[in-house]
C-alpha cells in the first residue's frame, strides 16, 4: 500500500485528466468497500439474533422466563444494530450508484465532444 506522500507525488506527475479519473475511481471503490463492510456488519448482528434465540434454556435455570426475556432483549439490540448497518449499507450503495451515474454521464458528454 502506498503512503500518502507517495500517492501525492505520483498524483502530481499525472496530468489533470488522469488525476480526475483516479479520484473518481477511488470514490467509487470507497463507496463499494463501505457497502461491503456495512453489509458484513449487518450479517454478523443478524446472526447474533439467531444464535441467541436458538440456544436452549438450561433445565436448571433459576427463572426460565427471566432467561427468555434477557435473550429477547439481547436479540432486539442485535436486530437494531443489524438494521442500522443495513441502512448505512443502503447509503453506501446510493453513493456508489450516484458516482457511477455521474461518471457515465460525464464520459458520455466527453465522447460526444470528441466526435
């Protein structure tokens, strides 16, 4: 992985068009990476819900009803966190789609100008 200084030095040697292309590609890749990360976080939290609710309550539990309530509470918290991660994932997908649309529009306009 390049250091920031190396990246800047390399970027300065690029012409303006190449630099803009590099920045656009970077923004698309950043949005895609964020979407993946939030999606993975959502899956992790939602799997917690399943595993918490699937565990059998031990026969020797002092208060099985209290144990069930605690599990439901933990599951609701994990479900909430999973839904928040899904919302962030949707935001990242929206940024990705917007970036792609803007890139396609600009490339289309540049193509028309050249011809």
